[in-house]
């Protein structure tokens, strides 16, 4: 009845919910006992209703229980019928109370289970290193957090139903054994036969589940790519190619859904015929070969019907658990994998880095774990506080890698990076609190302009904050175009600012950094895709912060780098020259001049 996958899923769910799930099972057990008592009490009531004789029947403790009920009835002024009716109603009412509490409590645990795994996934992914992140597929992340966690939650529901119905079936089976061990033995053999017959089907359902999870992740990845690259695909008339691929994935998923549906349909359709045949066969054997009493047969038939029915429900839920087990196992695997990833998380009570001296690279080398060649080959330099520097070089020279190292997204393979004399390692969040970052295509969230500037998505800005937002927008020449929007600062910008132009997005990004007031500002190709007006605004912003902030620039436009305090020129992962723009360009043989002449700058 319990294969390895069921045991593995049970252990994982138990590890999340703890002993609380046992409360639900205790209530189910009590409800089952009350149902057995209520059903068993119907036989003497039927005898009373159909005859004038007494309702006594000789089945173990039922005779003693009925004698006690008759005594209670005399005290209450009720006849035997009244006592039995009151007792049966009370038993089933109490059963309903325990059942409601059991299933309601299980539903609460299920909601908490889904919340727990989603929060853990997000927390673990937030803490993973940038190097681990770039190896992953965003579509798979979205699929895990949304669909697979939901499937895992439904699997929790199914497995709680599986064990609840197993407990109900066992309770009725024990009651049947108590009334007649012969009848109970025949019933047990029937249950074992049911589980054996469905063993092969269950294995297939488990296989289908694994395939469906993999298919779902691949489909989610394709759909994410479909929307993120929609403009390019539309312009180049390539939407139909990805659409056809998505259709194939959806069709494959549909096929496996159909197969698992047929397995469930078989279980549902065969239940009633198997149940009736089993009852007739067992009853015949019981009366013909074991000379059982009619009274025992009647009550046992009721109990065996409930027990066999519960066996089939157990089997159906077992199939469904296996069908949705892929979601649980996928979530479990992702949590284990993300929990073992290199973490950027650190203690929040540590003092922030003040950045009062310099950023120092001391013979820094770097390569990705999956790459044999070094991107940086022993780079050394120093950036003093409140100075401006630029890194330039041909594509692939290592500029972005240096920025990622300065930002503590990556760690050097050799050498060290120091902030005010402190090693970079172990200071990730404290150092990143000091950083502002403006890229070529700044990301905006599907929220209001004001919240994109403040990066606070859970509260409205108060009057003082709103005044600061307007001031920051005016400083980067954003206020006028913002006020022309339908709702001003409360205008939603759409996903990634789709309703705005590139220049407008860049100005909001500048206002965001102005609002955050970091001590280090990084401009990563911030002007390469801008119109001349917005480029002028960005350069004006950079020049206005000289001697007030530490500024690091990566750019291909001379207008952006010519006014910085120092330029570092990179070639094949090494700094080949450094100096001011004037010094480097006056040297006709400088590498910078070669880049300019080849129109690489």
C-alpha cells in the first residue's frame, strides 16, 4: 500500500507540518468509531420497528451496551426506540463535528504548507549567489513558485485524504473482525487484492507525473521567453515558431493528463461492480461454509461496504498522490538545491560599511566555474572615495566582470578586493546598501512611478516623502513628463515600464538613485541607447555628483567618459593603461586612441 515515493512524500510533508497533522488523523479516527457505533445501533432499531419483540442481539459488547441504553431510557422516560434514535443521532452529530474539525484543520495546514514552501523558495533564491542565478532559467523559477507549489499543496490534500480514508477503512475492518473474525478475514483478503490489482497502474501514474512536471517547467520557460522577447519576435515574424513549440509541449502535457485521467476513471468505474460482487461472494461464503448468523451478516455487510468503499477511495487518492507527487518532489529538490547554493545572506545587525577611503583590487583574477579561461588576469587598481572613474575596452575585455566584482555579485578566484581595508567576502548586503546602479535598460516594476522611485511597494508615500520624490524627479528633468501622464506620479508604468520610452525609463531610474542617495554610483552603459537629450541629462547628472559621490562608469560614448578623474583601459582581462582622458588621447600610440580610431568608442 505504501511504496517508496509515498513514504518519501509523507516524510517531507511531515517535516514541514510537524506533529500537527496527527491532530487531524486523531479526529478522523474518533469520527470513524462514532460512525461504526451509529451504524451498529441501526440493527436493533430496525428489529424494533419491524417487530414487537425486543431488540436484543448477541454480538459481543453490543448486548451489554444495549442493556445500558435501556436503563438510561427508563431514567429519561423514553422507550427503546426513542433511546436508540437519540443515540444514533448523537453519534452521527458527534461524528460530523469531529469530521468537520479534522478536514477544516487539514485545510488550514494545507494553506500553511503552500505558504511555507513558497516563502522558503523565495527566501532561498533571494540568498543565492549571482553566479548560481545566471545558470538558472527564470521560467523554471516561476513555474516552481506558482504551479508546482500549488500542485504540491494539492498533493498535501490528497495524501491527508489518503491516510484519513485508510484510517477509516482500518477502523471498519477492526469492527468487522470484532463482530466476526471470519468475515473480517475475508474482508482483509479483498482489500489486499484491490491494492495488488492496482499496483501496475500506480507505477504508470508515477511515471506520468514526473514527465508532466518536466514538461510543465519547459513550457513555462518557453512562455516566459515568448512574452519577454515579444517585440523582437513580432518584428521579425518569428512568433509562430515559438508558438508551434509551445503547442507541442501543451499537447504532450495533455496526452499525459489524459492517461492519468483514464487511470482514475478506471478506478471510479470499477468500484461499484467490484464492491457488489465482493459483498455477495463474501456473504455467500460466510453463510454457506462458516454458518454465520444473520444478525452478524447484516451488520458486517454494512461495515464491509463502508470498508471496501474506503479501500477504493484510498486507491483513488493513492493514484492522485502519485499523479501530483512530481510537484512535491520538484519543490523538495529545488529547496534542497537552492538551500545549498552559495548564499549572499548575512547578519543584519552588523554595522554598514561607510566607504570613507577606497576600493582596492589587489591582483584579482576571475573565471566562471564552468569556464577554463580567466576573464580577469591579475587586475590591480584603486578607486578613492568621491572620485569618478571609467572602465573602457572592447567587448569581452572584462569591464562588466569588474563591475560585478565591485558590486559583490561575484567573488574573485585569486587576489582580494578591499573596501576601506576590509575584505569584500562576508560583507555583501552591508556593502550593497551603499550602491546605486543605472544600466542601459533599467528595470521598472508594474507599479506607480512614485513607487518605482522609492522602491517601496507596500505603502503609500506620505506628504514629506512625496515632496522628496518630486524634488528628485526635478533634479533629473523628469517632473514635467511625469505630470503629463494620466495620473501623474501614481501612473502605472506596466511591466518593465513598457508604457514609457527608453529615455523616460532612464530618467525615472536616475530619480530612483537620487532618492536612494548612495555613496557609490555605477553607470553600466547608461547612455549607449539614449537620445541626445537624455544622454545630456545623464551626463549632467554624473558631472553634478563629481566630488560628492564615488562614480564608476562603463561607456562607449566619449562624451560620458571624457570628464571622469581617471580612465582604466582594459584589453583581454588586463588593464593596459590608465590616466585622464587628456593624458591618454595626447599619446598617439595609446590603446584608447586605437579604440577611438576603430570607432569602438
